C-alpha cells in the first residue's frame, strides 16, 4: 500500500503541475508585467502565482491547509513575491531550476532542540581516503552505447526486458561481451587478464544465470588462472571472454520471472542474438567496419583489434556475415593474499613477543596470511570469431538459421614471490633452523597487521601456460501460423566447446630470508621488504616442479516444439523440450616432481645463472 500511495501522490503532483502550466498559458492579463495574487490560504496563493508566472510548485501535503489572507499586486518579481509569501505563511520557499520548493520553516528554537536531543558521537579518527571523481551523463552514455529499457510493457502481460543493441560495433569500446553487459544495473563481472570473464546478477554468481545463445541454452568455458588449482573448473558459469561483442547484434537481460522462461535462471536470464533484421531497411545493404590500435607502457607489443559486419535484406530474405579479430598483450601486477588461517606455529621462536601475544599464538588464535605474495601476470591473447545468418520472413511462416564460431588462445607467464612455509605462511616448515618472530602486531580480531620474521621461508613460482578454446553453435528456429489463432514454433540447436591446455608448467624455488610484512594501510594488500638480495641466484634453490595437461569437451543439443493458441482473451501455450549435455574431461598431472631428490641431495638444487631470468 505504501508503494501505491506514493505513485498516486506523484501522479497528483504531476497533474497539478500540468494544470498550473495549462492555466498559465491560457491566462491573460492586460499587463504581462503585473502579478495579482489574492487568496485566503497558502495553496491558493501558490496556485495563482504558478498560473501567472508558469513556475511549477512542489510542497509537502501537510502545508497545503495553512490559512491566512494574502494579497499582492505589483511587478512580476518572482523572488520578491515568494519572499512575501514565505514570510506571511511562515514557510521556507526555494527556487530550483524554475520550480518552487515549499518546505517547513526551521526556527532557531527547533535547531537548538535538535542539538540538545542529538547524542554526541565519539570523535572519529581521520583516515586519508583515496578519492576518484568521475563525471559523466548516464543517459548520454547509455544512448551512445545503444542501451534501452522497455518500460512501456504492461506488467500484467509481460516482464521488463533490458536490451543492449550492438549494431554499431565501432561505437562499443569494450573488450568482450561481459564488458558490454556492465551497462545494465545489477550486473557485475569478475576479471581475468584485464578482461571481464564471468558475470553476476543481483548478487548471485554466473552458476545461477540462464544464458541462451540464439534461443538455445549453451555453455562456454575457458578457465582462468584464478580458478582453484585448475584451469577448467566444473561450473555452469558462462565464460563471456570467449565471445567478442562485435559478433552480436542484441542482448536481452530479463530479471523477472515468467512461466515461458527456461529453467536455471534463478538470478536472471541473458539472451544473446547474433543477428537482428528488425531495424534494417529493405533493399539497402549495410556494412560496418572498425579497426583499433593501442599501446601501453607496461608491455612492448601493441593491441590490434578489427571487426566487420555485412547485412542485406531483400523482400522476405535476410543475410548476415560478420567477423572479428583481436590480438593484445596484457600485464597485471601487485600484492595479493590467498586467504587467512589460524595455524600451529610448531617450533617457531616467539620469545621476544609479549606474554599475551605468546599465549594467543600457542592457542592458535592469531590469523596469519597464506600465500602473502607479489605477482606479475603476462598474457598474450589472440581471439577470432565468425558469424553468419540466413532468415526468411513470410506471411504465415518464418525461420532463422544462425551459425557462430569463436576461438580464444592464451599464452600466459606468471611470476610470484610468496611465503611458502607452514600453511603457506612465512614460518619455516621442516627447516633445521626454525623461524623467529621478533615483532608482531594484531588487530582487535586477532589478524596480523605487522610482523618481522627472521629466517622466513619464501619461494618463487614461475608458470608457463598455453590454452585454447574453440566454441561453435548452429541453430534453426522458426514460427508457422497453422491458423489465425494457432501458431507452431520450433528450435533445433547444437553447440560444442573444446578447451585444450597442452602446456601448464610450474617451477618453484625456495630461500630463507628476514622478512618484514605490513598490512597496516590495508588488510588486503601488504607491503613486504626482504633482508636478502632477491636477484642473486646463489640465494635460491630448486624446490619442485609441477606439470599438467588438460582437455575438455562440452557438447549440447536442444530441441523445442511449442504451440500457442489464442482463445478470446486467453492464451494457451504448450510444448515439449529435449536437452542433451555431454561433459568429457581428460587431465594429466604430476605434482612435486623431483622434490624429494632436491631435498635429500640426489639432484643438485643449486641455480645456474644461465637458467635464471629477472622479471
């Protein structure tokens, strides 16, 4: 009821404003500069003022019944008139962009009462904040990116659909389809290699989003370095970085529920379309092309990106062909932490710490960072895509044949400088000389904020990774009117996603050094300083090697047949659906290769300067 009342009040205000404006237009005075206001209450005074000046008036409902005789006759000086009305009726009137805002007058006594009744809060510690100011017009930005919302639908007949039109690819300065979806409220994305990968909607991850490509539910996976220990996670989230925006004409996002929607869309439904002939004129071919070149200071190779789209409509037929190529090099770097854990400090020397801190450490109450590290990710990305379509639109029959192919290749190099002792902390594990904590500061939640370690165990992780994803889909869908009231619709589709990771190699080095770690500025990103020359190969030893190779195949087939029958004011819909999902994976993996041999001296763990590289 509160929402309905609010809407009714808004409509009343809008109607009142419209009425004031219309009366102001039709009103006539012998002297346009003369204003006459004669009324016995505040509402009537404001109404007469609006009729003669054209100014819209907004005020609280409880102020409309203030009664008192008011008379004014004089020049059309709006500022002077509202001062007289405000003083006479003891209200506050402000001018804002040609409108008058009427509110209750707050006196000095009211302010003093407010100060007396307001509790005194404790002084807050001033913390410098990083401020980023962004100024832009949301309306103009969405219009420039072909963003529209269908707000005119009847809530009783349909659901609200938010649509992004991508017909002009050159105006869409985004990396991939996931970046394009960020224009929609409630949609966020996770990033990998500086590109959006998976999207979340209304706080739910991509596993709860139903993604349909040309009407068919489909799944594309590419994996990420951020996946837990694997490059090919078993998830239902769609990896949008496989698909460039240039291959698509329209994206519909549906957040509300309807019985004709497919299952698995708890968070919402995303419908992708590679072809759309609605806005194309007959007998007029359309060709769009774009090329982009960019260079950054972090990498020595430039980015090349190009795309084209050709469309032609002739009578009942529509043809479309499009392609996209994207070659780029990215680099990400910075401090990061796996997670936080309470751990057994084993034989770590804590004699220099206070008694309270020692008791908490022995009771395993202190949270230590695991994998406290500085990382650099280099990624060479090569992406290609082709799409084609043939549509037929008849009087009572129409069908659409769409085909899509996309490929994404990554060559990654990862370099990490991390702690790798007990539970991936700085405390040495299994060493003849245990670590020593000389200084330790924790917060009120027992999380480490600052610490100094002697003989901390650190490690480097160097990783070489190659992977390739190929995605393809073919769909045929159509409608046939059997009679003016009975319609037949169908969908036949097949898609395939192949992920190949032929090379995934890791080499770990280890060393022992004094370490100072500081989480005081921000608990997520530390600052580390080391007591050894990190670039000296003599300080490091080979620890272990991990290698693996993965292959993944996902095949999907779907068939739908449905009927729609319109009987008077009732629409009957019924049909059948067939789905087939195949998930095949082969993984070859060997961890801790030569770890035992390095540790007991069967293999020489010393580094040769010719085999090392400073990153």
